[in-house]
């Protein structure tokens, strides 16, 4: 009869909550593991996209810096100033994961990225070039259609004429 007195009736009242708490704990641990895996994969993908865009901006700026290097004029000085400011902003972008190092943790990456994009657009405006990251042989996105003038889209001409005999087929096309 001693065993009947040891039986806790109160544990039966909270039996459902006990199972719920155990299931929640197991699910939380399982979700944490899969969340880390998915987060790392997404981080790699988005990080690559960001660096691809930054590489485009840097290459654009370096190219125009070389083009403008030998020229003299007030507008040329303005262009060089915008180029140097863009390159300076790009050099501030962290090269390592800021969450893993304490020295770079205070960098506001979205703010810096917005500043770089803005500086790129200012440089394009100064140069008289349409800012674009669209790949020439890719399909245009919805954003490209909303910004583009469709009145002469079927009669798009290349920037430089190329003789058909000297043309090399690479499988890629460039549009400006």
C-alpha cells in the first residue's frame, strides 16, 4: 500500500504539458542545427552576390580612372574625385566576416553598401553613362523593363561598329 501513497496525482494533471515541453525542446534543438546550415548556405550565396556587385563597381571605377588619367579639365577632375571616393568606400568594405572579428563588428554593412551604390550612380551621372548591372546575355528582370525606354528597344545599336570579318564569336555579348 505504500506504493499507492507514492503515486503523484499532480503529475497526471500536467502530463500533456510535459510532453509538449519535451517535444518543443527537441524541435528547438533540431531547428537550431538546420537553421545554422541554411543560414550559412544563404550567407554564402548573398555574400557572393554582394562581392560580385562590388567587383563590378571597382572594375568600373578603375577602368574610368585609367581612361581619364591622361586628360585635363574641370569635368575630368570631378570625375576623378568621384572615382577616388567610390574606390575609398569600396576599400572600407570588410574583407572578413565582421561577426567573427571584434574589430570590424562596428561596420554598418547595409549603410556602406547603400553609400557605394549611391556613389556609383553619381559617377555614372557625371560620366553620362546609364548605371546598370544587367548581364547582356541574361534575360532582363522586371526592374529593367520598368526603367527602360521601350520606344527603340528593338533597334538597339552597339556602341562601336565591328566589321563582320574581324568579329570573334565567344558566346558572350556586351551591351552598353
